[in-house]
């Protein structure tokens, strides 16, 4: 496909590699929901090597909110296990830069920030199992409404590692009673995208005071006959990273994920 | 249960914690196959912290042979995510000590070798899916014969990380054609115990010259109408560790695993 042709085609029809090429060329910097269907999308954490071992330990101990799907070599911006020619400095639509736990800026390229001491860690995201739910005719309310998923801080304590600790953040999707078992079975097939729900029902049992007021994202209604179902959320590691007040930490901007070449349903997330 | 009572009972009837107590007290140092049914058993790698990040990267990139199920804090011998009061210095029946890649000794206690710079990494093992196969009435030849599983070096190159590289080692179990699909589905449910087979059939296609001469373990016959089926093997990380010639590395002795309190079929390997 020539560049001229590809520029005429909706980005939603492009392959994962074609989309990354556009992102790298500063031709696309919007959110990635629905793009490159069937390909794994990732949350992103870039941090100095001295914190990487503890962060990997933290993720290993909290695999539901923090499923590691790729780890770069120290100082190397390429991620060959996640796709062809992925350069993490340029191939994500938008990045957020934190210094000492404080948000500094949102950028579309981190080449000027990259050093030979940085390590990239890619984490699974819930886009994967949402696609699988929809394929199984289980509607996902916030997607139907064109909204961001509602996310809530909980009182579920995480297993700590070094400077990394905190409570789990969850997403909520309302389901009818008869859809729940199927949704459980389907999402459990994607352990690298948060897996099965961590709970359902009474929000106060996990420290959520008001389902109509999410801490992040947009509210969605839980209708009569529906049960709120909670999944571990990729905002968890982002909060934990921020609270650890690392001298430098770079994440993706919410919704602006790394699009890999790995099939969503791959047994292992290795390209 | 009093100590007196427990000493009279076959070790095979004891709980995971009771068996570890016996091991710690130097009352048991034999292999762990068949013990504490339903509880996850682990391969073991203990190495200096400076190599732990690369080793975790290596495992993340090669999850089939190297499924990480637990990582200790640096210098801390306790593994709280894998069970109650697990002290890795004393709770494994037999350890092997390697220095600069050379086998030095086999011991039943590593307390005198432990330092505040060591990191424990526990890896899933094939006992888990073998138990599931047997429950599903798929016989496992080497278990029926009371032998160790046959293991073979292959020409399947692993994804490297730092000083860690090499080829995959596989186990072989002969299955009848009609058992294969079921065995695939069952073992795929245990990604933290090597998951689905990595291949089957012609051994020369993965660099095995003679199935009757395994590189490790005991030979088992592939009978007429049977197909040799290959699974990734936990000897892989052991070989890779040895080839990396670390100044110090401690593993379990083959078959003498860490018995955890985590159920084999747990969605996540966190106690």
C-alpha cells in the first residue's frame, strides 16, 4: 500500500504497523480505542532501571491490575517481542511525563527524554476483553454510550514491592444477572488483560461510596436488574508509579495506548 | 494435629505446610512428586540481585519454559505470596549450588549461603498440568511407569536478555491421536505451568535426533498409533542460568520442588 493510498483510508482500517508508522510521523495523536482490531494494546510505564526490578516484582505480585506483557532492555527503545520495528520513543500517540510524582507535560514524542538508563514496561489493558465480550453479544455499556469506562479507587490493598504500594483501581461494567457467568468465563481467558472480574455487587464492600461518581472516566447507569461487575484496572499501576515519586516516569496518556502486533488471543504475548 | 500424630502419617497425606515443616526440620529430603495434591509446586532460581532484572526479563520473554510464579524481596528469604511462613533457605528438600556455572554441591539447607543480596525466583512446573491430565483420564506414560519424564534439548532459540540465552528444553509425553486435542485444552489452562504443548510429531523438526535417548530423565516408549507431544520444560531456565556463569546461583535439585500453598488451578499464583 503506498503512502498516498493509506492516507486516504480511515485509520481504523489500517494494520497495527501502519498505524504506528502514522503515529511516528506525527500524523495521528488521538486515542486508540477500536484501532487495529484483534491486536493487543498496552498501558505503558517507562522508568529508570534502578526501579525496574521492584516494579516488576510489584507487577508479579499484583497480576490482575498489572499484567506485564513486554519489558524492554535497559536503554533500548525497541520492543521486538511486541511487534515489528516498535520504537517506544515515537510510536505511542500521547505520553505523560512525571517528575517526582508530579505531572509535568503531555507530549507526542519522548525522544528528547530517552536515556540509556530507562526501561520500558508494557502492561495489558481492558480493551482486549471488551472486544471479546462484544463478540459474544455481551454489550458493554460505556462503549455503547461512547463514553470512557467508569473507574473507581477501592480499599483493596495491593501486595507491595520496594517503593510501590497502594490500593487497586477497578473498572465497572453493569451486566444483567444472566450475562455474568459468560462474561466471567470470557474475560478469564485473557489473564494478560486483567482476566476475570475481581468482584461484583455492593460497591461499599470494596470501598466505593457512589457508583454514579467515578474517580476517573465517565459514569454509566446501573439499570434495574443489572449488577455492577468490577475488573482490575490499568490505572492501578499508573497511580502506584505516581505515588512512588520516581525522579522520572513516563506513561501513555489515558486511552492513547501502544498498539502491538501481538494477536489479542495469543497464548503468550510474544511476537 | 500433634507432631507425634503427623510423624506417623504418610507424608503423602500431609498438607503443603506440614510437609514444609518436616523438610525444614530435616525430616524429609526426598522428591516431591505427588505430594500435597492440588498445590502448586515450583522450580527454583536464587541469584544475586544484580542479575535479577535481566533474569525476569528473560522469563517474561520466554513464558512457556519460564513461567514466573513468585519473586522474593532482595535479601528476604520469605515468600509470602506463595504460602504461609515459607523460608526458602530451609523449606525445599534439596538444593543445588552453582558457582561460575559449575556445580559445587547438593545440600538440604542454604542458610549458610544466604546473603542480603540474593533474590528468589519461583517458576511453575509441569507437575501441575500432569495432575490435570490424569484427572481427565489421559494417562501420563512416565508416571505410569514410575519414571522421570524424558527431556530433550531442542534447536528452538529463546529470546535473550542480558547474559541469559539458549535453546528450549522440552518434555515429551506420548499420546494417542484422539487424546491430543483434550490434552492441549487442559494444559493450556495452566499458563503458569508451561501451558499448551509447543509442538508434536517429528522430533527432528525441533532438533531432537533420537526420542529413545533423552538428554535428561528417563526414556519412555512411543507406541504404534501414538504421537510424541512436546511441552516447554523447567530445565530450560536451569540450563540458561548455568550457561550465564553467575558467581553464585542456587536451584532446587531435580524433582525436589518448593511446595506452595497456592491451589494449582488458582487464576493468579498469589496466596
